[in-house]
C-alpha cells in the first residue's frame, strides 16, 4: 500500500516537475522571441535612425562594440587608433611607395610617401577618369605621380613649400594654398580655404558634380579642425569617395585631448544611415586601414610613459558610394 502510494506520489511529482519545466521553457522561448524581435526591429525598422540616435548604448553596440570616445581609458584610446577593419577592403593598394634614405650619409632605407587606396570593384577610382585632391606635399610627389599614372587628375596643395601655382604635368595641378576650416589667411600668412571653397574654385576644371575619388591630407594637426568642418558642411558625405588622413597627437596631451579627437573620428565612422539623415555629424565612413607612422613613436604621458605612436595613417571609404557606379571608364582589368 505504502509503496503504491509512494509510486503515485512520485508520478505526480514527476508530472508536476515536467509541466514546470515546460512552463520554464516556454517562458525562455518567449523571452528569446521578444529579444530577437527587438533586435530585428532596431536593425531593420525605418525608425532605426531615430532609435539609434536616442539610445547611445545601442549605437555603440552596433559600431563594433566601441565605447564612446568620452568614456575611453588611455589604453582604449590607443586600441581604437590601432584598430583596423581590414575585411572592409579586399584590395588595398599602396600608391606612391618609394624606398627612401634618411638624411645622413649611409642612412637607413625606409618606405615612404605611400597611401592606401581601396581598389575593390565597387569603390575603386575609375582608370583614366578619376579625381584626386592631395593636401600636404612637402616636395614629396610620389603619391600624386602614381595617381596621375592611374589616369587621375590630381590637384595638389601645399602653402608651406614657397612654390607658385603651376601645372607640374598635364595631370598634376599645384596650388599654393592650404586646407582650413574657413577661408582666409593663417597666422603665418598662408592662403587658406575650406574644402567646399576649393571644390567650387576648381569647378571649371573638373566639373561641379564630380566626386573626389581620393581625398588625401597630411596637414600636421590641421586635420582636427578641418575634418569636423568637412563633416558639418556635408562635403565629406556628398563629395568624397575615399579619404586618407595622417592623424597626429602630442605625446604629452591629457586624456581629454585624445578623447576629443577620437570623437571626431567616431563621428566620421558612425555607420547610422547617412542617406536619409539630416544629422551632419554622421559620416558613414568605413575604416579599411590603420597604419602607424613608425617615425612617430614616443613616450606617452597618459600611458605612464609607455611608448606608442602619435602618428597614424587612416584610410576610409564612404559607405554611401560603395556599389554605386559613378563614372564611365574602361573596365578595370582585375575584374574582367
Ligand atoms: C594649368 O593648365 C590648365 C589647363 O589644363 C590651365 O587652364 C591653367 O591656367 C594652368 N595653370 C597654370 C598655373 O599655369
């Protein structure tokens, strides 16, 4: 009798346990479904833009798990600078590569003058029908010459060389002026213009709606005032397909200075929908390379004087123009 009762009780317990287990499972499924729907809604809904802009945590989650610049530690600042999304471009190619020798006799040979350009089929400059802006020449013409060999018209700018406006070749056009956040004169008397003013000035040469295939700048700290201006004016989003910038820091800068500059890069790299966006802080630029400038290794104050680099070559393409053929030209031989 007892044993039969015992069996019955046990049976019931098992049934009870099973049904509880089922309820638990169903609850878990429901939670998972709701979670998944929320993710799908956020990623695919037409309100994605609004949602992401209002939920910074989600935005930074989607931006490859990056932290916002303002809360980065010194170590995270440098991780961010070194970080490179190489999968974004299958065919990054150096233009302007030379083996240079350092100044003193018997100096060590080192690569110099090169910039990466992404030659993936859907973002590459069209051979013989392309446009390059090159800021900061310092008498080192190899990048400009290689782009000209590729058949691009190259507009080269440098106010520090003391050279007059001239056509260096039929494809390379030099201007004695510099890039700045406003038109005018720099404290040392150089003529300066914004990217939009320069584009307008050159309208008669290259047309008034042509995209700049490669916009290169190596302008010794001016990048930090120029990039935000170019973002806010919409010039970067509307006119630039690829961007190559040497960025600079000071080894002794406080963390706040680094964070402010990384904020500029994060705005540029923000991948929230740019096409329907009114927010000019949003760049939509995809970083496909980060390379150190090996000559700029310094003891970094905020890293407790650990050595790291204060110069990086960053290259991006504009996600808006990926896969949107813009020009007619011979088919790029790699892709025939
Ligand atoms: C460079 O060549 C263009 C024609 O391609 C011409 O219009 C321009 O005046 C020349 N610039 C200089 C400074 O000689």
